[in-house]
C-alpha cells in the first residue's frame, strides 16, 4: 500500500504501555501520519499530542475524532470496545481498527466465548457455568484440582483464579458470587478444568474471514519469579516463543485460528481487529484458554518491534477489508518487554513516587510508559500498578534480555518491582 493511500491523522485510544507501543509504531510509518492519543500518559505525551478524554467516554472520543478530523482510530483497551466505541465511530464514517460491541463480547463474556468454542468444537477445557453458589460448589466436588475459577466479565486481567486446592476454589467461588469481588463481571462464573502445559499468545489481525497471524509471543501472568503469586495483567513477554515450532504453529492455525475466525463470522459477527488467542500447549495438543479482542499488553510491546511490515498499512488494510492482500514480513530479531511495576501490585500499591529514567539507555532499548503521570511540579511519577515496559531487541533472546534488565536496574523509583526471570524458560532451553 502506497504511503499516499494511508490515513493522514490517526487517533490511538488508551493510556497504557500497549498504546505507547502502538503510537510509536504508527508514527514510524512511511506515511508520516499525525498521531494523536486519548487519554495517553506522561510518556506518550512526549511522542504525540494527548487529549484528556477517558477511554470509556464514548461520546467524548467521538467528539474528539470529529473535531480533530481524524481519519482512522486504533482502539487499544477492551472497555471502550465493549461499550460500542467502534460502532459509534463507524456510524460517523470514521474508519476503526477494533471490533464492534458484538465482537468485543468475545472478551467481555468468557461464557459467551466458551459457548462458541464448544459449539464449533474448537479445543478448550471442559467447564461449567454458574450464577448461584450452591450448584457451583456441588460441581467443584465432581472435578479434580487444580481447577480454574473465572469471572465471566471484564476484570482487568485479574478475574481468573487457578486454585491448587478444593478449599481455595471454594473461596474463589464465594468471593465472586457472594462477595461481589468483580461486581457485575463476577455475577456469573466459569469453573474450568485446569489445562497443564506451557502457554503462548497468538495475536491475529482479523478482517471478516481474512486474517494475518503476528509473531508468536509468551506472557508471564503471575507476579512472582518462577510463576508464583496471584495473576496480574502481565509482567513481561518475549517474542518469538520458540516453543511454538513452525509445525506446531501450522497445527494451531488448522485447529484453532482458522476455525475460530470462521466460527465468529458464522455467528453473524463482522469482526475487524485483533483476536488475541491465549493457548495452552497440552500433551494432547493446543487448547484455547481465552479470547481477547484487542492487542495484548505486554505482548504488543514485544511483537510490534519485530514487524518489518508497516503497522499502519497492516491495520488500515484490515479496516478497509483489504487484509487478503497483505504478506507479513518479520525481522529475525528477538524482543522482550519487562514490566516495571509498583511494589504491591496487583493489590495495594503506592502512587506518586518519582521515576528517574537514564538518558543513556543500552542499544535497542525503549522505555514504554504505562502507569505514569506528571505531578504539579512537572516530575515524572507513578500513577498505576504497571508503570513502565522496558523493551529491548537483540540478535538473540539473551542479548535482548540482558539489555532490558540492564535498563531496569538503572531506573530509579523507590517502589519499583519487576520479575527477574522473563524469558528464563526459553533461555534455559537454548
């Protein structure tokens, strides 16, 4: 696609590390578009004009897009998609990368997705669906442990409990159904058999029945080294995930990706956006853990630096129904993103701590902002649980990891915390 055929003004919706990665990738397009962001964060503001419109303010975002004469919107987070932002923008004649509310339901409701997977015989774990505590507890007694308890609705990546014992599973059920831990999002739950194996994240750019599979990656969900502690929104990722061999990727495409894209279309959903498929590589074969309907965070920070294909051209082709013409080109480099969080995340953590980022970073390193802001004195401070994503590329994963961890160690912040073993599983095999 020629640069002159691409949009001139692009709005990225969101405020995290994923959105910072998207802003930088879109700005790097040969088309040199004007890239805007709403609401953005302190780091994004150094790369693009930011507007103080919250990501869940659908009318405000529509007004902003019209006022700034935006020709293309890329939606980062799941909440505005579930609220129908893409539908409203399309109704106004603005091209969007991101599914409508019907497609976003694949993430907004784990039960909806499980029903589609089961109906179309796509590999996934056996599960029961419950809205009342007594039947849920009775079902638990019939299943082996460990077992997984999932809130049906959106929970910022924290609505999944992998229970190692029956008592822990029962507590999770009561916490969601009786305790209202996730509000309406936990009023219904899935109790799912625990799949055993290694996880991988498959990001698929989808436009109707056409799709392009992006480079493989692997996330690290748990807060602590060695995959210990509670689940988080993601503590780091790397790409490629070499556990997904070319033969295994072909199997995943045949048994999961193509059937999933076709199933969504056959359900009457016109899907344009990223279908994020979380997959467990079990001894019996790959099996779907979840669908998300947007770019992953932090997977995006590790995947986009590896694309040789222009990101703007790719997303624009999807939005215009021309994805079938795209042939993805990928750099041979390895990439890693290590999340620097505020200590205490994903539970209680401090805010407003000063952050010092060195001016001289190792080669191939970029610090992407997530939970950052400026205080009244203009200082960079923490403003979220996941604060920064320290990304690095290298000829090998070891080189990329060494660069990222060198930068992590040089960042000054009294409450900083990060895992020291992102990519360790793959490095141990090399």
